[in-house]
C-alpha cells in the first residue's frame, strides 16, 4: 500500500444534491474500520455471508494488485459518516486482454438515490485515465461482479451498460451422506505439505490453471498476502505427487470467524487443479473426496467451494458427481472500454 496525497472534497458532476453528502479519497488505515462497517452493514441486505475482520482488511490492502488506494478509491460520507466506498484496479490476462475492475459497497438506506451510479461513473472515468497509459495491444473491458442476491448491484450494472459474460456457482456438500469410492491413480501419493513444498506447489497451481478461462498468472506477492491470512493452512491441503513432481491439489481451508458468525461447521475445498499430464485419471475426484473425509473427521458438517459454470474441463459435473449442489450464482459483467 503506497502513501500518496489524500484527495479531499471530490466533486462529481453526477452526484445527487443531497444535503450533507460529500465525497473524498482514501485517508489510510484510519479508514479500515469505516470500510468494515459498510461491508457488514450491506451484507444482510445483499444476501452475502461473510465475516471480514480488521486484520484481514489490513492484510489485503498491503498486497493489492495494480492499485494505489490513495488514488484508486472513493468514499461517500453523509454528515461526516462513511456510507459507501468503491475501489478500482486493473489486470492483464495471458491473452493480452486488459480488465479494468471496479467494485463497491453502499449502505442499504442510501441506495436508489443516484449515489452508486455517480460513484460508478467516476470509477469508469478514472479507469480510462489509467488505461490511457497502457499499450493498446489487446481488448479492454470494464469488469465487475454481483451475486444473484445482490439486487441493487445487478440493477446498477444493467442500467450502466454492463453485460453478463460468465457465471460462477457457489456449491455446498453435506458431509452426512456417503462418499463415493475414489482410489488414487497408480503411481501417485498425497504427502503432508512441508515448508519447502510451498513454492513448487504455487508454481504447479499457476501452470494447472493456465487452461482456465480469463487466466492470469498469480504473482508471488499475491500469494504471500494469503500466506499471512488466518485461512492459510497448508496442513489441510491435499497435494498429490509423482516422484518429485506435483500432479494436482486441493488447497483446503477453514474460516473459523465465519463459522462462528453463521453457527455452522464448514470447510472449503478450493484451489482444485490438476496439471495436464495427470488429467483424466480421477485424481481431482480422489483429492476432493479425501478432503471431504478429512473435514468430517475434524467435526465439520459441510464443505463448499465456487466453480466456473462454463469450465470446459467438466468441473461442474465432477463436483456434482461427488455430491456438491448449487446454492448461489455469481455473474461476471463486462463493458467494452471506448
């Protein structure tokens, strides 16, 4: 996180004339608890289950990708109280496509007053300024996201010209049911993760995900951000090896704070991937079931993860075959940048 000059009293031409409404830039770590209050104040209305902590927000903002919060954030205040904020960042995909991402949060009581639309247009203008400094060597899109329960965000993106481009599905598996037989492919074994394994596993993960839609190689800095998170638990991972080669993995984790808030016992089977040479042999299926059994032995009652609904590898069918069922859909929206 860089430390550039703070932007105070930002004037937006589209901002509604609401007495007490002001807009400003990021002020540093003092804003983190204010951001957290907006996130928590929005999630019930949006049907989003999340349990962010102040420590996690701070850690995330120390490992941002192509984003300077002092330049790339906008806050809305009502009589000095933060009611909304948004942030932008950009990324370049393997195929040279550049995505100019924007997202934000607005407290429910201040929605449908044109505040969100004004902030979104400001974000687009700022992203165009950022894009002006980039080579024009590929397609360019604005990009944002919304779950099917985020009615306000869906309406806003739709009226601002954003088009659904891809769908992701949140899936859940009750661990009370029986598990299918899923033997490991011959010649492969799961080994406990040691410290020396972390970066070979990271490299194998990047290679395995290269065939996925909208691929961008994850950086070491991004991964190091996760390594400092309480959800980074490599002792829960299921990593398959053949000799000294990583064949595939499930990077399992728990979120105890979230489990406590929602009174549940859930483990996450995320980061599921297999390198090309070991595909079509039942490895992913075996690692997933091993993960579910592990979580059940730990006292968990369910597992969950997200999946690209249009994944060409048949991931959705794979997860359904081991008992996962859809609980929510998320939409990725894009709009061509003029």
